[in-house]
């Protein structure tokens, strides 16, 4: 049973057992506009919560994607190098950025639920 | 009486023309133009050079084996190609170019003529110094103008552009701190700063600490002072700032950073608003680059070359980079290396090969001599007057976040007047192209939403400004009346419609390749 | 003042519209202590064109123009014939007085020539991609080293002893901020063995060919040695005309090429403005500094060009940008592009051969003078000779006879006693037979 959590930096985390899949939210993808480039982390890289994990660029903006929790990267989405438009087309599905093995599941509890994130975006 | 009834008609006929695509793809004076690589062929050249054969004897094992792949064209073909390309460009010579923060003022042709005198244009940087005393005199004379106008004791001439000047200034500061045995890590940069400021600070190994702006478009001096501490190397302020406003508390901020042992770097991009009226040295500045291509009108040339000399305070002067120019008896002497330094000099290094942008120096000095000190002051005043005139004439039709004025040499608007119209800042600016104008600077500074920064410069007549104001008022009115047609997809009357920047960035094509060759054949 | 269109009446009307009593009111935010009076400057007042031209011409006349004497200086700046059409075209208003092409719909002229320039540079250097130019060759070299440090995440740059010393100092100034710069010993006329200096902390090896003494370097073994340790090879070219005759660095394993483009289309100008060429491999473009023009289509499907990949740049990335560079060397790269288009393949290759032939012949004649020895066995259009006396005094003596004989090595390496007698001589197509005769004769006399 997977559940999705959200950060205030507009990343989403889908948890499946010990593994988390991370991407940027639909709201973030819309704010960025047409995504033209994505750099995902290498497999095996150790990420600390809040640390820079990936880069996403539109024509006129560049942003860092942060690790929502501590963990080791188990995969980067290889499809984004050739087709970064996936981030706009399906941000919370095929447009995922990377997967990581969660080091401390308790960190997830601090993240927002879907309802909380929707409320958070409304306030922006 | 015999008469010729076959003369050509002289009436204009119907003015209404259907939109017929032309056969050639050209439209009257608007020519399409292929890439030079698509025009050329083998075995043709536009330069007659004797065909001399050479042996491999002195080429080591390094003689080129393959062809380069350059196209061959005769001179008339090359001339036509570049003339046609030129006609696809907007230019200050052809119209008002109100790009805020870029200073598109008139480029006098006398300056071009002077830079091409053989005594300036055809001298080598490493000729014996006794054969280039005139070149050194010219640099020395320009140094005198720059230090006098800024009220600063010294100037480093070699930086090649504004950002290069910033780099020079921060490296000078770094060297001065090192000489004091200090390693300071932080530089305070306002949120309204040009992107080059944080980029330069980071390049020099400093941590950028952003200072917010106040509601009225100034640097928040209280916030800045609160951030000061013994680890602050410098503050980096643009004054007049990027909102087009003079910082009223600039001296206080300078004193505050000096009190904690830091330096005041001033981004001099907007010196053209105050030259001849204010000496930055009186404001506590320690280092300031001067964009000769802005304030002193060396041409922008489609994006360079620029020149960015840096004036320095007495505290920083000893650390200026090589080369140095000294008076040595009745001669000028260029010091290019550390072995021959005067006692007090401790240069931090070298910014570039040779001695700076001589060609730009000649143009800038010709501009200064033409204006004189009185003309430079008048030019600054006219630039400020024109910007305030635009602000006063447009603030009711558009929306000016700091509309109470006065502004300095540029007038800042935001997009609140477009709210609910469906027209964006980009649409509004692109519609100006159809009206025959270059758009203003858009979406900068970042502290204002949908920013539009208009810098008319001193080069426009009142008639030209009146016409510009009339057009912008009318455009604002149309946008507010919900007439979106002229904005959507504008420009309609330019050599190109809006270009697909997304496609360009997703799959970059950065060079031409022969279509018959596979891409891997590099 | 002839450049200022506003009249006194205009100014009064404008102030009235603004609601300001006088111009001073617009400067009210300036602290009173910083306001200066009209007469505060010890500088002259407005002058007419005639006076300005007279004054500046007088200063210019104090210089010995290269074209007025037998002239043999190179060392990073070369005197070539530039066709008249080049200067005419770059002075067209639409090129000269336009800004950076931020509005592509009305800047296709600039964007297209930048695209042509990028292609020409890639072809000449044998690399995959090139940017729209940097300030000059020396700053391009420094940027290349920073780029190599970013790409390899290693600190050390090893500089060849044959790298132009101004370039080496520029690199040291910039690259030692984020790493370490090591300069190899100077070996005039000889190749270097870098293998021992490259370790697993080395980001790049920087080698100039032809080097500062004019010697042609074989880059292939250096590329191999660098790549074997995971370092990059940065090739530096200060005389791009050499690429008409020599194998390009891209075909010898270079990862980045930094070059001075002044030789094509641009005058000597006492050292600037020049134009920095910067080329690399396609896979490195996101770490490349400087502007790029890219091909795309407009809303009607017509081909057009835009500035692209600008998220690398300072105006977007700010403190995380690849470089702080904002301007390129637009008009100088236009001059480069037009001159190279006029030359074409045939003209460019002929120009290169003419240069080599002229320099070869002169080297033969000079080394026949008693006591003069050719130091560089291989060269393009510039070579080094050893004189029996200190080179600086010889150059000064010849300058008194109105012959500019070349660059004495001590001008570039003042601390190196061993180089005291070396003279670096460049002979391009602009050196006539009479010029060469005059140099040979005068040098024989002063030695």
C-alpha cells in the first residue's frame, strides 16, 4: 500500500515499503513552464534530507530538487534525459525524478498529506 | 496634338492588397536569407591570395589532413549575405531602444573614426614602449577623466566588460583582506541586483547573502546593517539601483560596512544617471566598475565588446591587477610584471592578456572630449529628465510601483495595470515591436512583478518621447479595453514571429551540419 | 552639444509635466554632501568634432603604426590583411548599434551570424560545438580551466611552459580561487613530457600550439596521458590562421579548445578588443560558459535562431551560474565571421600556406646571420631565434631604425635569465619582401 506525501519545496514522495519515489508536484511543473532539462542523481548517491538531489530547468528558470528524506539513491528516471517534457505531461507519474531507499521512515511523518499540500498551495 | 497615351499609371491604385504569398518567399525589402554554409560552394573565394605550396619540413607531424568544410563565396555574395542579415536587426540608429539597465544611447561615428586611426588601431600590444607613447598617453588621459569624474584616486583599466570589472573589483577586495591577514567569507547583495553580482561573488569564493528591498524600491538599509559582521567582506550595491532609484541611505550603508572592516563595491552600470553631478568617491565607494559601453557610449555591437575599468579607493589601489601605467620622467611606462613594481604596489594578478580594450578606450575618450565635463553633466540630467517625463506621462495609463518619483535615468512599471486583461508583460512588450519600437527590459528587476524597465537615455528628442508615450498609452488602453488581438502572438510585423525557445533548449542545435553527413562524422 | 536633442524649451515643458521646479529636484535623493557643482571638475568643456579629431590625431601620431614600418611582432596578436568589406559591414548601424539579441524576432541578423560563427569555430577547431565567443583568448583559457574543474570535480590545472605567460597569469588569477595551478618549466623549442605531473587530482592539462615560442606541439601524446588519468586536455591556439595548415586540436584529442580569434577580421588595437573562441564536446555543453545561439522555428514554422541554454548563465542562475560572464565579443566575432566567409576554404588554406612560406623563408635568412640560431625546429608563422646579445637591446636598437623586429622573450618572461637572448619573430602575409630584406640587413648590422 503506497501513500504520497509532499514537501513545502513542492516535491512529492510516494512510499512503497522501504523505497520512496520522488518527483515534483503538478503545481511546481506548471509554475516552471515547459521543462527543457532534468538532471537526476546517480544511483548509490547518499542524500541527506533537504540536500540538493536533482536539477530541473525550463527555458528561463533553473531549480534544485531537494531530497525529502535521508536515503541512498536506487534509481534515477532515465527517460527524462531524452524527454524532459514528461515532467509537464505527467509530473506525478511518468515524470518521476528518482527513487531512494529510505533511511529513517519517521522523517515521512513531518511531510504534508495530499490534503495539507493542497491547502498549502492555495495559500501561495 | 500627338501624345503618348501609354505612360505608366501614376495613381497608387487600390491600397487594399490581398495577402498573397510571394513566389520567392521574400517580401519586398524583407528578404529571407539562408545560412552562409548553404550559399557557398567549393573552389570559390572572396579574397585573392597567391597559391603558394609549402613542404611539411617544418610542420612536425601535424599537417592538416582533411578539409575544414568552409563554404566558398565571392565578395559580392558575402556582402549581400551580411547586408541582408543586418536588415533583420533593430538598432538604436533606426529607433528608440528603451532597454532599461542597458543604456542604448547614440553612438557617435566620430568615435569609430578615431578608433580606426592607424596610430590606435594598428599598434601591437608588445611593440617597444617607446613606439607606443601615444597609446599610453591616451590610456593615461582616459584614466584622468575616469578618476576625476568619480572622485576616486585610482583606476584599473584592463577589465574587458562590466562583469569582468566586478570580478576585478572583488579580487582587489579579496587581496586587500588577505594583506590584512583576514579571510572574510560573506558578501551582501540586494535582491534587486544584476545577476552578474551574485555570480561574480560566488566565482571569487564568497558566500552571497541576499538583502531584501523595501516597499519603495530601495535596498533595506536596516536589514543590510543587521546582517553586517566581522565576516562580511563587502557589500555590492548598484547605485542608482536597478529600480531606477538613487539610494538615499547609500552613504550610511557605506559607513556601516566600513565600520565592520568591510568594503563597498558599487556596480557602476547606472553611472550614466549621475556622471558629472555626483562623485561616487563622495559616497564612500571603494571600487566601482564603469561600463564604457553604457555611460560613455562605446557601441554595444550586438552584445559586445564592452569595457569595464574599475575605479578604486586609496585603500584598494595598491592591489590593482597588472599591468600598471606609471609616469616615468617625461615618458609613460607600462609595468607588466612583478619584477619592476613600485614599492607600494601589490597586484593581485592579471585579468587578461595585454592591457585592456584599447579600441573602446579611444571611443570613450572621444565621447568624453566631445561632451566635455559640462556636456556629460547635461547628458546625465537629460537622461534623468527624459525618464521622469516618461514616468509622469505613463503612470496613470500603466502602473508604476514607485510612481511618486522622482526616478533617475529609468522608469519602472509593473504589470498590475494588465491584471485581468489576459495580456502579459511579454505580450505588451512584443506588441511594441509591431509599433516600431524595441521593447523595454522585461521581468527585471526581480523585485517587481512583471517588471517593465524603460530607459529612454538622453538621445531622444521631445517629439520622439511624445510619440513613444502616445503609443504606449494607446496600447495600455487597448489592453484594458479587452482588445487582445494585437497582443496575442505579437509581433505580427517582424522578420519572425515568436520563436520556439522550448524546442531550442530541449534539443539544442548549436551549429550547422552538412545534411548529407551523418552526425557522428565528427 | 551636438548629441543632445533637447532644447531649453523642451526641458522646461518636461519639468512642467513632471511637476518639478527644476532639474535639481529630480536629484533630491542624492545626499547634499555628494552633490557637486558644475565647475567641480578640472576637465575641459564641450568640443566640436574638428577639435576632438585634431587632438586625438595628434596623440595617435605619436605611435609607430605597424603598417608604417617593417613589422614582426606576434606573441598572441597578429597583423593580417583584413578585406575592406569587413569593416564596412560591421559598421552597418544594425550590427554596430544593436544590443544583445534578447528579442529574437527583431535580432535575427545577430543571432544568425552568431550561429554561423559557432559553426565556423567548431569546424576550424575540429570540435563538436562552440559558443558565441568570450572576451579574448586569455579569458577563454581561464574559463576553460574553471570548466574542467567543474566537470572533473578535481582542483589541479597543469599549464604547459609554452603557454603565453599572460594567459598563464590570467589562469592563475582565476583558477587558483577554486583549485591549484601548476606551471611546467619553460623549454623553448622543445616538447614537454607531462606524464609525471598528471595525477588523480588533475582536472586538466593546458597546452598551447603553436606555443608561445612558435613551436608546433603534437597534442596526441599529451591527450593520451591526460585521459589515462581522467584529466581533460585544453588546447590553446593564439594564432587561428595556423588551423588552415595544421591538424586541428579536436582531431588530436582535445576536450576543450580556447583560442584567440583576433587574427581573423580584427586589427591589433594595442591588445583589445579581441575575440575569444571556445569549443568543446557536445556532452559538455551544460558546463560551457557564455552565450549560445540555437536553431529553432517560429510560430509559422520558419527557421529562426534564439539565445538558448541560458539557464547556465548569470542572469538566471545568479550565484550558481557556470560563469559570471554577461557580454560576448559580438562585433569582433562578426568581423571574424565575415572575414572567414570571404576567405572560404580555399582562401583560408592559401592564407595559412602564405604565412608559413613567408616565415620559413625569413627564418632561413635570419639563421644564416652569424651568431643567430633558430630555436624552434617546427613552426607556423612565428619562430624564435637566439641572438648573440640580449634581445631587448637589439629590438630597441632596431626600433630606433624604425624596424619592429619582434617580441624579445624578456618582455614576456622577465625573470628567466636563460631566455634573455631569445627573440620571437612573426612573419605574416603582411610582411613584404622589402620588409624582410630590411630586417635581415638591419639585424646583421646591429649584431
